[in-house]
């Protein structure tokens, strides 16, 4: 039970960005996910736009 709490704490300290392109997900066999530690991000609203390295689609914080 204590390990689950630690995993939740670590997950809460990250921002995940997902590729929304279905074709990319099919070719890559899974959705591309970029995870950034909150310590590495000054402000979530003032961050550069990121793109999938495979299909060049804009990454979003919501998983589709």
C-alpha cells in the first residue's frame, strides 16, 4: 500500500504529453508519451509546444 502512494506522488509530480495521431499509434504499436518532471517546467502555461518525433503531430496533455 505504501508503494502505491509513492507511485501516485511521483505521477503527480510529472506532466505527460500524448501524441493524438491514430496512424502514429498504429505504426508505433502504442501512443507516444513525453513525461516531464514539474521541477523541469517553470510554468505549465509558458512551455514550448512539443511534437511527436515520429509523426510531427502536436502533443497534448489529454490522452485521446
